[in-house]
């Protein structure tokens, strides 16, 4: 990582950096790149990839109906209905 690259990145991200901050960011980016390079050396051939970094699974439950079917009772008290639906006046011509 060099100053020219940091200057280009700051220009593209519309950040104005003074000389002191530019030097610090240059060093920080160098350290980050070196750390990532170290990660590439680690042998991960026997490790399964994660789908979630927390390794938690969602709790599941049995899929069973717990509510009563109130269709007939609700259609009976509706102002207007047929055997399956509520009937409403047309609002769009």
C-alpha cells in the first residue's frame, strides 16, 4: 500500500485527508493486507464452510393448525356474502 493508492481511494470515496491521516491510513491498510495474507496460509481443507458465523440453528416446531375455522360464523354476520366470500360494493369502474 502506497500513498498514491490511498490518495486514489480517498478521492474515489470523496474524503479529504490531511498528510498525518494519510500516513496513518496507509499504515493501517498495510497491516490489514498483511493480516489477510496470513489468513491465506491457514490450512482450511478439513473445515466445512459456515452458513452463519454464529453457528446457531433456527428453532422449529411442528406445523399443526391451532386456530378454529370461523368461516361460516363470519359469513353469517356479514352484511352481504355468498357461500364463500364477503360481497362488497364495486368502488372502481
